[in-house]
C-alpha cells in the first residue's frame, strides 16, 4: 500500500483487482488498481504511517489533524493567516499572510 496513489477516473472505470467491483475513482501502484473500499480496509504498517505527509494523509484519508489550525502533525501542513483565514502565512511562526501584512504595515507581524 506504500506506493498506492489516488486516481480520479474522469469518466474511465476500472475493475478492482481485489474485489472485482467497478470503480470510477481508485488507488494504483502503477501495476495494480483497487477500489477505495478495498484500499481503506487494508491496514497500514507503522513504516507506512511514518512516511505520511499532509498531502498523502489527505489523499488517503480525506482529512488531516491540521484542519482546526491548532495541531500541525506534518511539516508540510498549511498554516493559515489569522486575519483572512484563507492564505498561507508568510512565516509559519508569524500571524499573517503577505497580503494581510501589506494591509497592516506597521503592525507587529512577528
């Protein structure tokens, strides 16, 4: 499962190599393709868990612990601006994104 990546069918379908169901979206390692249900039923090894990043966590589980912007389990988790709450912070330890920082020149953004 370590090398499986999410694939959007965009109109194509596959037959799952595990359960033979037809799937519009699937996971593939380049050789095998399995449906989401089979992919989610397979347990991950501890080494696979250790290799997760924000991107792979969201791809595989459709969520990350950083959603509430209080806990950032991975170095690549986005840290959102405390003002606009949509742009990534200019500096992960700062408060604002570059756009909001420009709007609040002279304010302490450190």
